[in-house]
C-alpha cells in the first residue's frame, strides 16, 4: 500500500500544509472534488501559484481531473503541458496517479 496522501485544497492557506504532506510522504494526490473552483478558473492565478510552489520544492503532486475539457480549453491546455512534468501531473483516475507516484518513489 502506498504512503502517498490525499489532501483538500480549498484556499491558499491549504497549499503549504498540502506541500508538507507531499514532502513527508513522497507525493500527494488531489482529486478534482478536493480543489476549490478558483483552481479551475485560470484567471485567478491560484492554479499557477499552487503548482509553482510544488515545483519550487520539487514535491510530487498528482491532480485527478476526470475531464479537463469540462473546465475549458485553457485548463485542458495546462493539463496537456504537464503530461510529462517531473513534479506535477494530471490524471483522469486516482489509480493512475498513484501508479505514477509509486514509481516516482522507487
């Protein structure tokens, strides 16, 4: 069983604790339902700031979004740009996210 944790990120105040979980446990899975609406509205800048924090600390983050296009073309483009990123990736299933994180820990 994976030591990877799951977190809820509803505001900027939740990002640092989530980052700490990722660093302590070798990765973090965040399902779509655990993210605030501002994450999907790229105009707010919340997604960019959050993702950059994980990249800066080289912390693994797997975000599960069943249908990226449901959040708009720009969001789907963001997902596409991160498909091979070494620290932050998007997945359509939690199982795939955990497989990536488990391999990243090995």
